C-alpha cells in the first residue's frame, strides 16, 4: 500500500482536508473517530496512522462503513456500534481523536467530549469540526437542518463551542475557520432528504427574512439554489 496515494483517495472533501491539517496524523498514532458516520474521515486517516477505531451510535451508518471497508481493503480500520457517552475503551487508549460533523447530533456535547478526553493519552489531541452559526442565522439554519435530518440537535455559536470545551476539560490550541457554499439539490441528495421535506425546505429558504438570506448568501435562479454557511475546526488538548 502507498500511504500517500491511499490517503488522498479519501480526501477532496474540504472538511476532511481541514481536519487532517489540524490533526497532523503521525504513523504511530492510534486514532478514534467518534460519530464516524459512514467513515469518510476514518478512510482518510487509516493509510497514514497505525490504527483507526471508528464508533457511531447508528447501526445503519456502521453497516455501510463496514461494507465500504471490505471494498477498499484497509486492515487497520475497525467500525463499531457504541454509546458515545460511555465509550468502550480504557483511559488513555488513543493518541488522536476526531469528531467531524457529529457534535450537532449530540444531546449533551460536553458530556460526549468529556468521554473523548478520558480515552486520550497524555499529550493526545482531539479535532472537532462542525458548522457554526451567528446569532443572525442561528434559529433559521437550525430549523432547516432539523427539517433535513431528524437526528440534528443544534448548530452552535462559537461561544457555545468554547463553553462545551471548557466543561469537558479541553482547551483550544488551534482553530481554522472556513465558509462553505453548497448547491441545494446536492445538499438535499447527500442528506437523503425525501421529496416532501425537500419541497418544504425549498419553500422555507425563500421565505427567510431578507437579512438572513443575505447572511446565507442565498442565490436562487429558476429551479436551482445555493447557500453558504460557516464552519470551524478546533484542535483541542486536555487541560
């Protein structure tokens, strides 16, 4: 296996690239991917680290990730169903933890982050990546996200993220901010949003207050639409 070639195979998503930049994975790292979904982050990391243990609390996500693992043949990658508030690992089990596009699904983010901190070895690091909202778009973007995904809890403001990190005993040592623009049809398709909910989301977008449409860079032309939102990646260490 060529680690550089195989790692690049699973990159190209700006969120994966940003997490990789902050994580600085090393060949000897034991990694845990928390809230892994179908494994995009795990697949990017596995070729360049010692081992990746990926966990999620949704059986359907784990099943799909395992199917993909068989296709790509990565022997140092394992997917497991787990309680994300009580990880089935001893303390200090991992050098690196990643949590990409998952915090917004957690009912108690600080508790989940505290559990990740528990399984990090001394000197270990955690990278969290997710959407962030301003006060102006908070209510509206969260409503749209809940319509698109019933598991969505909350996109947080930056100050809320910092409060959660503090409660979990974590401190920010590096941060990267970005802004993503997405085609609405692609966003709906990627989220497997059914036709009725997709129609409702399209209608809600066009009914947003003008200042919110401006803040989201909403662009509508004929049957196409796009919008933009802010994201952030945080590199954290135990305090």
